[in-house]
C-alpha cells in the first residue's frame, strides 16, 4: 500500500532527497528549504522518510568529513563562491560555512550513490520479475 | 508540470495569504508590544509607543507617539516623536540586509545638553552615571554565571586539588586544540543597514547650555538626509543633507545648512554650506561661556549675529574659503578685563554694526580673525562710541595695551 505508484526514477529521486535531508544540519535554513522542496515536488514521501532514516545512520560516519570536504570546495573557487553567496536568498543558506557546504557535498554524493544503487536494484529486480503484458 | 504537488502548493499559498491577512489586521498590537519591550531593553530606559500601523503588503510601519524617557530625570522625556513613518526596502530583505527606502519623522523633540567640556550630548552626566551600559538582564545573567562558577564543586576541586599535592606532578590538562571552522569571507562588503531617505518636519531641538542657563530651542526644523548606512565607506552613495530651522522662541533668526559627506573609496570629503541670520547674541552667549570667558567680559546687552560660508574638507584637510560674518545692533559695555586688555574696560558701544570676511584654512586655529583685521576686510559703523578715561590713569601709560595691539 505504502509503495503504490512508486516508479524507478521517482524512487531514486526520493532516496536522493531523503539522504541529502539527513546529511544537512537539522532545522537550518538549507534543511527547511530542502524539506519544502520535497513537499512541493512529487517525491514519494514514504520513500523519502525511509531514506532519511537510513541517511541519518549514514550521516554519523560521514559527518567527520563535512568540514574538510566543505573547505576544499570553498577554497577551490573562492571568488566564484563569494559571488554566489551574495545572491538574494542564497545568502540565507549559510553555505559559506565549511561544515554546511561539506554536508551538502557529502549528502549529495551519498544520495546520488544511494539513488544509483536503488536504480540498479530496481533494474535487476525487474530482470528477475519482468512485467507480463497481456497478449493482444 | 507533473513534478509539482499542486495541493501542497495551494495549502502553502493559502497559509501565506492568511499570514499576511492576520499580520495586517491583528499584528499591530503584537508589533507595538515587541517594539516597546525591545526598545526599553536596548535603551535601558522606558520606551513607549502609542499606535502602530503595520502593512506587510505595502511594506510600511507607521508609529505614533514615541517617547523615550530620560533615565536621569524621572518624568522628563529624552526624545518624543508624534509620527514616524518607515517604508522598507523588500529587495534588501532577500539579500539579508535591513534596508529602508524612506523614513519620515514629524514633530519630534529632543534635548541636547552641553557638557562642561563643550560637547553636545543627549544624556546628562547624571543619566550617564545612572545608565548601566550593559542591559539589566545581561548583567544579572553575568553575575549569576559568575556566582554559579564560584560555588561549582567541580571548579572548586579543580582549584583546590593541586594544593593538596596529588596532581602537582601531573602536567596540567590542556584542552584539545580545536581549529575554528573555515568560513568563506564575504567578497564585496555591503552595509547591513541602510536608509535611502530620511525626512524631518516640524521638529524641535532644545539646546541646554552648561551651567543651567535657559535652554535655546531650535524649532520648525525641516530637512532631509540621504545615503545613511551602517557602513558609509562601502555604501554606493554619499551622505547628503539639508536642514532649515528657527533659532530661539519668538524670533526671526533662522539657520540653514546643506552639504555632502563622502566616505567612499577610502577618502573623506566633507562639504557644508551654512548660513544663519539675526541670531540673538544674548541667547548664544551661554554656549560660548564654556569655550571662552572673553565674551562674558564684554557684557553684551543686545545684538544679532549673521554668517554664511562654506566649510570644505578634502581628505580631512580644510580647504581655504571665506566666511562672511556680520554683527548688527551690538550694544556692550566691557568690564573685568585684566593685564594687556585692561584698556577695554573703558569701552562702551551701542548700536554698532560690524562686518568681517574671515578666512578659513587648514592652519590652526582654522578661523583667522587676525588675518581679516590685517587685510582690513572689516567694515564697521560705530554709533554712540564711549571710551571712559580716568585722568588719574594718564600717568600710568594706560594706553599701553592699545599701542601694543597697533590699533589705529
């Protein structure tokens, strides 16, 4: 019942969103924006919640890398990021902080990996359980 | 458009609409209470607000009857304003800045006190002594924190233990060095607060001279100021201003000033054009008493002062200019001068006019009255001149002072 209407791309997108949400600092402006986007877009909410729970476990070891990853990204293109972070609305997201930027980067990588894994799992499951079409 | 969850969008939009509607109709009282508590806390004195009219849609806030009480004198207001109208700059909100398109202050009144050193301040010495520069709540919290630390058994053990001889040999535990989180510095510095246009109308400043003399009101003040910001050096426009008002109650004396203050590009350029006319000398003399006793000894009975000129500073260096000063209807009887100026004690003038072009430049004392006299840029019309000479003084070379000053 809970996973009715769940297609492979939708499942992958929902898992990606759930994992990213789990990695972001809770209740931060960036987290609220992500949550709002998840609600407003047609993601699969139970899948998102499931991915969030799994992502929260994944975030425990990942959080040690946030600062280093964020610092590396920010230092790579300082002028570019400075210009970006002064844009309206984006300036509220506190992405100039290495830890926040790192959580986005690590969350996006982990979420993308989880989404790809879910797509592959879906693909192989479909290989074993092909859809039977009615003979015309 | 199948990726959008339209019911959620509709619910969110409805919630926003209800929020706007609620703020427009029921938020005034909440804003008023918050404004009062915030103002009282920040100023550490009683801050009262009459009516508040807030419009989120039109992004303005209208406040009536603002009163800031003087912490030094109970019951006396430090600042009052009948109407204050603020219009916000919504675009700056999205840039995480507080911006106001315009602010209008009407029928405001404030008292400015002259200190014994000649400075003009809003708060009296008594009020400044009473005012805790740290708000009460913060002070209480700090004292409580200090007291809690003093009676904390763990902290006491930490202090006492080394003296018991157990941990003396052990190296002191140093906290693990923790590097601060890296934060990308802001690229382009922008002021966090700015006000594009401030206008005032029908305002009053009550100038109180040091020593308890009668205050001098500057009333009917109106004018504008543009380009106010919390970071003038990083703002995109200079500060410009113009003001006009009347000096003294029931007089025709007026003052006007206009100018530009430019802090941009790391330089400080200031230009001020000013003029005042028919200012009663007796009303401004109490203010001059702090700086010099010379004018007191002149015993000015009547007279008006007018002046106009330009003061320009380029990179904080005064640029040469001329100030036109005119004194009309001067009536004075000198007394109390000593030493070389003793001869002035014999001087009494009435209904005298004096016009001087005083040079202004970058060499101290900046205003060169002596140069004006040397260059004979003085026009005077003396009537009823009286020089009282005591014949007994003739043998004592009483004109020595006059001869030394080479007055002819």
